């Protein structure tokens, strides 16, 4: 753990009402079980699962290079010369009644040895226990406060829980837990669990994974304090507008990217599961239009699931 430094101002903490019912968890006040079943379950059942699981060809990177592979949803493999990192790994074809409508880009069994797993919060689509149990002995798991009990017994050699702005360092890499505007409860009653994003630093590179988040003023602080070079930002599950209490659309994600002052924008959290009412192909289409309008198309990297991209 990094040694304590001088006291810093209290971080921006968005005021949120803790979800206390199914409607809050979905998270729209007008969203009832019947609507949930029709929009998320029935429509997905009628969809043919798309996407191709690829034979992975992981590039040989040089020191100072980083290869990023989008597995799907919020799951990423990040590779340096000497460090392999998984973020929010989820290879499930089903989450209870929710069907995965686009296949994971690679097979779990084709992953390289994993040194570090970052878990942003305890929601089932980000903290998938069956996936974690199948990983080949991940050495280290880093996650927000209050999640350690969930992670015990899934194979980690060591579990680290962080508070917002706290940094864990090992060797010449470090990871900092950053604030977000979401919530961390896995059920209706475990309100003690934390949530956030991560900034990973290694070999002079910095990658930010926002986890799940609504747009909030904290993105400016993250940009000011940590200046992440590559931003992995969610762009899906934003319609109806009440979903923006906990998620971003492409318009707000573009605003967050500008706040962060990052060099690259990699979109995520769309297309794999039907979690809201917008068409599955709308988020990347809208983001492309926004990037062109703002003259930022050269900074947006739309990754194909299972295909590594070297930065």
C-alpha cells in the first residue's frame, strides 16, 4: 500500500438514494416486473445470439506498449510485457433470465495467465462468480470496500479492498480506486458494498476503467488528479432517461471523456446484454456521430470483441 500522504479534500460523492426495491434496482421508478420481462427477457429470447468467439492472437508488446482486448460488456484483458490484467470478467451466456445476445470475443480457456483482476462493483454483470471460479488461479484481486467476503473462495491468493482515491502498488505498477455515480449493493440489503472505477498505471501508461456510472462532476477531478491516457467508458443502458441516474449515454460519455482529458476513448457496456430499452446497435452508432461532430473521431477506438488493439 502506498504510504499516507498529506490530507486531501473530501472527494466528490454524489448523493444517492440507496435502492430498496426491484424498481430502484432496475433503476427506473416506473419500471415494473412486467415491463422488465417484456423488454429484457422476452425480446432477448427472440434475438439470435450474434458475434464470433475468436481464436486469440495476442500481440507481442514491447516495454511501454499496452494491448487491450475487449471481451464484451465491461470485460477487458489488458496486457503489458510482464503483467496481464482482467477487469470485470464475465463470460456468461446467461445472467439468471438475462440472455447474452452477443458472444464473448474469446473463450475463458484461451486467456493467458492472469496476474491481477480488478472488480469495479458487486452487480452480477460485473462481478460474475462462475467466471471468477474458472480463472486459472488469479493471484490478486483488487476491488472496492465491502466486497472482500464475496471474493473469498473463488480462487484469489490475495484480496485487496480500496476506498476512493486509495492506491495499491506492487512492483512498478499501481491501481487507484476512483469515484463514480452508481451503487454497489448486490442484493436489496447489502448497502455496505463499495463501487468505483480504476486507474491502472504501468510502464509509463495509464488506463482508466470507469465501471458503471452516471455522468457526474467527479470526472473532472479524476482528469485533474490522475490524467488517464486511455479511458474505457460505458455508453449503454441509458433509455428511458431515468436510467441516466446510474448510467451514461454516448452524449454524456463524450462529455466525461473531455473532462478526463484522455488521449483515447474506448467505449464499452453495450451490445452484450439487453439491459435497457434502446436498440442494441444505437450506442456505438450515436457515439460515432458525436465523435464526428466534435472532431474527435481520431480519438475514439471502437474495439471488436476478441481482437487486441495495441496502444
